[in-house]
């Protein structure tokens, strides 16, 4: 196996993707917010269809 000099080692970069933990965490949080919003909208539509709304008075 060929030995690599330290100067060459400093120039080596790995991978082309730069997806990091915080980016993945932010995407997961956005998906959770959209999911919760979908549940709320669906629940509201269901309650309107069933005429099961709380009185405003």
C-alpha cells in the first residue's frame, strides 16, 4: 500500500453532500408541523360536516 504524504492528506475532501444533523432535524420539524396542521384542518372539516361546533354565545 502506498503511503500518502501529509500535504496530500490535507487536500483530501470527502463526499459532495453537505446534509448535516441540524438540516435533517429542521426538515423533520417542518414535516411534524405540516402533519399537525393537517390533523387540525381535517378535524375542523369533520366537525363542520357533522355540525358538531361549539356555540359562540
